[in-house]
């Protein structure tokens, strides 16, 4: 957006806000249209609580246009949960409001090739940057790692934690991943609320989510620690399992602010970075799953199952099931059937702010099974439900270059997207075309002479 357009948009937003304040001061009374402004409402605005009951929705992560007026008469109705401005995703950059002191290093397990880079990185962070380094306690039990002389000298300087027992919330300033995409998924699992910035080095097999190379890690880490880095905010899905017979809290949900929905974690909720998968498990029968969107019945899925994925997960299991690939900055949720027993059931994309409810259909012959980013697999019985919406806690991934370059580089390197042999241009074929034409003319001449 050009600077003059941005200034114009901001001015129109300011005018819209000031006009709404005037309406509140006037008690919502009817007023005439003034030049340059949209007409004021012709009837009193509903009370906030009544409006919430009438238009009860989850929050929306859709990006509204900064321009709130459409023509001389139309404009967006005022809403207390409305987002007036949204930052351009391409301009999202990392900044530290205080120097990072603690770093969590996550390495790929059962891979001997990662041990040497891990020791080199940890030693550099401790000696050169004077940072407090956290690692998982299981790392110290690695036999090959304990045989390394350099690691023995720094082993006692590391701070350890145990997954499932220790809470890392507000303890870690920065995360470094060494390995493949699984290390980033594990980092997302460890932090079920706010996630520190993540820098992922490609030392695994695919490396779709790990854009950095380890060759010059000192220069790259120094640049990031100084605040020179672009960010990709990868949205996550908040999944809540509700078992049959559990007490529902619909009334409390109506009263609380939707933006704070997952600010208070629920015991049976989990945040996923890629996808939540609902499948038929070991049963030989088709899955029969009912799908609701914001409380409205949408369809029943009859097939092997259903994938609900983030834009980040659109290049994972969903891509293998025939879904489109979505850039991680797009606010959306993808719903992809797995081998549906219908030729017309195609994957769909819904707004990020909606709430999906998935339950086993009463007519289903069997139960279903649910897994979250490939973990925590559990059975979904008749009467149970799974609620899925976009979390307010994304995973801030540090870019090697920028959002666009990193993503398309991953598509090309990891998935070989649109790789084919190039079609030859006409100049390269001109000689063949010309010789072919001459041969045809010679044959015609010979035929004429033969006829004579």
C-alpha cells in the first residue's frame, strides 16, 4: 500500500471512530447526513450485552480493510470486538524489548549426525553469548553425547527440564531447533500458550519448516539476537475435547470476551501447529462424522476420516490428501476429507475465526479416533465432541530471508513444486522445422515430376 493511501485509510478510520463517539454522546439519536461522512444510524444501537447474544460468534482473525466506509452511504457496523487495523504480515519483524538471556535448544533425537552441531552450538551460546541454555533431561542420557570430550566440559552448565512435568512458561526467551520439522512441532507442544521466537536449523530429512543452514550459525544467530530478523506467525489450532456427560459452560462462554477464550487454558485442550486428524482407527467401517460450523450443521463426512489443518499444516498430511497449499500468513482453517465416499467432496477453506465442532454421527457404526500433530491419540465416542478454532497464540518462526522467499524455497526444495522439463523455445526448434519443410517441398516436386 502506498504511503498516501495508508494515510488516507488512517484518516478515514479516525473519522469513523470520532463519529461513533459522537453518536454515543448523542445517545444514539437520529441525525442527518453530513458531507464527507457516512449517515448516522437511524435507530438506537443495541446494548452491548444484547448485541453479543444476537451476534454471538468467536473472534475473527480475518484482516478487515483499514477503510471502513464503502461509498457515500455504506460502512461496517460498529462492533466492540472489531479489529480496526491489522499489520501487513510482510512487515512483521522481530524486536527484543530486553536482551534475551535464556535459550532452549531442541535437537533431533536418535540422530548421531546432530550431536556435533549440538555441542558446537551449546558451547558457543555458553562461552560467547553468556546465555543460560536449557535442554531436555533426556538429552543428557545420550551415550554418544556423553562420550564427547567437549560436551563433558559444559554438561554441568546446562539447565534441564522434563516434558510433561516442568512448565516452561515465561522461562524461555528464545528457542533454537536442530533437526527436521518434528523439532518445531515439539517446540509448539511444549508451549501451550505464548511461544518464544523460534529459529530452526535444517539438519533433518525434509526441512520444510527449517529454513536456516548450520554452516554459518554464529553470524545468523548474532544477527537474530540483535533483532535483525523477519517473522512468520504460524497460527495454531485450539482443540478442546468435550466428553459425553461433562458439564457444559455455554453461559460462561457467552459472557466472556472471545479474545480471551484460550487465555485461560482448559485441562482437556491442546494447541496444534499442523493438524488434528479424526479417522476410523482399526474399524473396517466408514467413518461417519458430523461437522458443524459456528453451531450450524454443515455436512457428514463418510470416508476414512477428516483433517482439520492450519495453513502450516496444509503442506503436510492435507497436501497428501489432495488439499491446496496455503501460505502460513493467510488467516484460515482447512478442512480436508480423507478418502471420502463421494466424488464431489472437495477440501474447503473457512475463515480462521470460526469454531468447528466435530462429533461421531448417531448413525455411525463405529467410533472415531483423534490425534493432535501425530500425538496424544484418543478415541472419540458417541456423544463426545471436538471443538476446533484458531488460537490467539501463534508460533513466531524466524525467517532466513522473508516470508515469501522462505515459503517458495521450501516448496521448491522440499516438495519439488512444479518441477518439470522446460519446453524448448521456437529458436531452438527452427532448424528442425526448416529442414522438415524443405523435405516436404522436395517430395512434392518429385511427385510432380513422376506424374509428368
